[in-house]
C-alpha cells in the first residue's frame, strides 16, 4: 500500500508531480464542462444560468462537486510538493521570468474565458427567459460581435496553452530537468482523455444536429406547412395586403371615443379618465352620464370601419428576426372595438333601435373573423376573448322581443359549427407557437449585430471550442421539436427537468402562458354550449309562453363531462356600480366648478334576481352556482370560476 501511495502522490518525483498537478488543473475545467452538459439538470442546479434550483437539490450534483473539490486539493498538494524554497533575497532569475509570464498569460486567458461565459450566461437568460437581467456590457465595450467571438475564444486558447507551457518550463528549470521528462504517462493520459472526449462530443454534436434538422422536417410534415416565419406570414396575410392607414384610423377613432367617454363621465377633459368603465359595458352609472355616453355611441360611425373584412396589419415575418417581438397592437385595438360594440348594443336594445343592434352585431362578427387569423397563442387569446364578447352580446339579444326566432335558430347551428372552427384555430395557434420556438432558437444562434438590439454571442462561432454545449443544445432542441408535434394546447408537454433548452423555453412559457391557454379553449367550448342551451330555453318560452323548469338534452360540460347545469328561479348575479372615489388631499376640490380629483372605480355587489341560467363548473371542477368571482387579496376564500350565461325573468 505504501509504494502505491508514494507513486500516486509522486513522493520521489516532485517535479513530475507538480507538472501532473498543473496538467490536471488545466484539464479539469474541460472535464467539468463535459460532465455539466451531460445532464440538463446539472447546469440548472449549479446555477450556470439563472433558473430554479439550488446546489443541494440532488446528489447527482453534490457528489461530483465534492469529488471535484478533492481533485483540486490533490492538485494543490502536488504543486506544493514540487515547490522550491527561494530564500530571502530579491534577484531576478531565469525561472522567475517564466513564472511571471505564465501568470500573466494565465490571468489573461482566465479573463477571456470569463468574458465568454459571463456574456453567454446573461444573454441566454435574456433571450430564453424574456426578462431584463443586468447586461454585462462587456461585448459592447470590447466591440466583439458575431464571428469575432470565435477569434476571441482562439485568443483565450492560445493564452491558456502558452501559460501551461511556460509554467512547465519554470518547473523544469527549478528542478534542473527537461520538459520532455515532465511529460510522463500520467500527463499524456490526461491529454489523451481530453482529445478522446473532444472527438466524442464533436461526433455526438454532429449526430444531434442532424437529428434536430430531421425533427423539424417531421414537424413540418405533421402540420402540413413549412416551419418558417414566411409560412406563418402567408397564413396570416392569406393573399391580403396590409393597410397601415386603416389601423391608424382605428387608433384615432378609439382615442376620440376614449376622450368622449372621459368628457361624458368626468365633465371635463382635464379630469382623470374613466378607464375602468369603458371596459365594462354592463356597468351601472348615473343616468345623466350614461345618457350622454349612449347618445354618443348610437351616433358613432363604426359601420365605416367594421362593415367589411378588416385588412391585416403590417407585420414583418422574417426568419432572421425574433417573431416574439412582432407587435400585436391590432389585437388590442380589436378588443377595444368589441367593447365599444357591446356598449352600442346595450344602448340599441334599451332604445329598441334594431338598425344599430344589427350594426353592432355585424361589427362583433367582423372583429372575430379577423382575430382568428392572428398567429401564435397571443392571437388565440384575443380571438377567444372576442368570441366571449360576441356571446355576451348574444346573451342580451336572446330575450329581446325584437330578435327574430328564425335568427335565433340559425345561431344555434352557428354555435355548433364554431366548435369545429375552434379546433382549427387551436391547431393553427400551436403551429404558430412551434414556429416561434424554432425561430427563437435559430435566431439566437445566428443573430448578428445589425439585427440585434444588443450584442450577442454567436454560438456557432464557439461550437468547435465547446462541442459538448453544441451537443446538449442540439439534442434538447430535437427533443423539443418532437414535443411540439401536437394539435392542442392541453397536450403540450410540461418543462422537462432533464432538458436544458426545454427548461429555458417551454418551462417559462408554460408557467406564464400555456398553463392558461390550455384552459381557454375548453372555456370557449363551455361558453358555446351554454349559449346553445340558453337559446333552446328562449325558443321554448316563445313556443309555450314560459321558460322550462328543467331543460333536458343539455350539452356536456367540458370540465366535468356531465350535462351543463340549468336553473330557473332565484339566481345570484354580480353587478358593477360606477363610483367616484375623490382624492381628499387635492387642493381646490370644493370649488364647486368641477368634481373633485380622484378616480372612477367599479363597486361590486352580489344581488338575487329571478332568472334562467345555464352554467359550467369551470376549470376548477367545483360547482359555485354559476358565480365567477376573484377572491379578495389576503382572503381565505377561494376564487369562483364558473362559466355562465343568464336571462333575467321580468
């Protein structure tokens, strides 16, 4: 045992031991990188990138970390054994020159590699997590862009090799031996392992890259369209020409409507706007204020804007730019237009103005037809919200005596057909999201300075230096493409703890968006079925003179797979009353010339009325009697998420 220990610790060969320790110290970072990127959970736990997890989360991380620490201690011991006592005099010797140069080169090489990894860390987090972390600003200050990162890494490699050889030369001079004798079997074995692991990682990177390209082709075959930004653009434009002037007119009209509403509600343009009210077409407000607003709405010329199909907005679908940065102003403007149409419909029903009611309904249909062409999940959310606006309008039209029976019967068929349209829109949205993720990955790899808002590390320029990272990313990208081969949001995979890229992309988007989107289409399906049942109840009343006490044959609730629930009689409803909250601290509030400073809010009240209602238990699967209310902040009560449409019995 003793001879073995003397050999392991180079007891009789301190010079060879020092150089072996030095070699181990230089090669250890390489082996650590191979180990780190062998499993996607390791960089997560090590916090190489800012993600969830800690160092002690798994033994798969802590055990190798302890082994690496022991290895470093072993290196330090070998280098200490190979030291030389210089004495207490200051004199520049030959070996000192090599020591000083090697330290300078080693420090420079360390700075280069630190710059590369620090910039990678920050910009990867910025790109895939889409939140603004601090910017290192190193690349901008050094002027390193695109392929220059490859030359920068080559400089770091040259400095590392130079410092390694200079340190070896210094050790040889101190121990009065030659460099050749320092390169023993242990040193050669270490460099042989480095070379073998490099070639292995490089071969696996080529294989993973080919697998990624093949998975993208399979994804295109699955969706029946190329997985490119141009293909998404063709789907959106559908041969139509964008019209920037039209959407500018819409923006101006919405601004004017907002100012008019503010003038009606507040009495003065200078007073705070009533934004909570304009987005609540069921809000109950002072009769004089509402009369002014209703008069304006019934006269607003929305037919000129919404009388025909809406032209597409200007969007630049390019494969070399981030699709996630495309503006969706038209979606937001369509939401505001839909809210105005709901206000108009409310006023038209109250004044028995059939022409305005038809115009408002047509405007809502035009908006919905346009929104279902918007790409990506964001467009899906806008479309679903607009469809609920249309169903809210239908809820008001169903019991209206001016609504024709034949028209209601036709709406039942259209609502049933909408479920087929819904499936197509959902598949189109998932396709857009799949293209979005491909685009996000490819642009991150290839983005140059002229198309970036800030300098990026061009990863392909570094792939020959770190094939293990190339292998890991390509392998994860291929797996992610296979996971995206679905047609519905609910079956999109959750983030995979073993996949680095999946955690970066899918993990973030799942938590922030997909988890909600997976329920949106089920909510829409529930709304469509509820409205069909409500129209059936109204048609029964028109035939018999009263609403049925029970309604058979209701469609299934998508959240419970049981028939939707029906009730006739006392029903709880939530009503919103417009209330002005004055700012008691504002000077001049009691001058009598204008309302005091403050803001409009909506006061929520639960009331009981006689009505017919049909409802779904909602995503939580709990029957709350049709109520949909958010729990107050800090309250122990749970939110209620039932989906309901209702007809008051007068």
